[in-house]
């Protein structure tokens, strides 16, 4: 006979951070508007390597986007 899981074992500290949560955290961190609740969740549940990789990827895409926009504007003149 199995015992039902207690509320403590299924608490938020044992859940994995989803891809949506990672993207939301990276965007919020880039804008500087990350809530303390989400930041605490990321530090407790998240894998730092995933957040670093997502941050580097976001930064590279942002810089590439800025370069593309500048080149498009410069080529119009």
C-alpha cells in the first residue's frame, strides 16, 4: 500500500524550473526587473549552467539584432 505524498515532498523546492521560467528569468534579468520571488526560485531550483548559457545566447542575439538594425539604417543613407 502506497502512502500519498505529503505536501512537504511536493513543495516548490523540488520542482524543476521549466524552459518558460528560464526564458522569463533571462529576459527579466536583462531588463533588470526580476522579482525576488522568481530570483529565489531560480537560485534554489535552477541549474546555474542553463541560466549562464541562456544569458550568453540572449546577449549574442541582442547584439546581433542591434548590429543588423544599425547596418540596415546605415545602408539606407
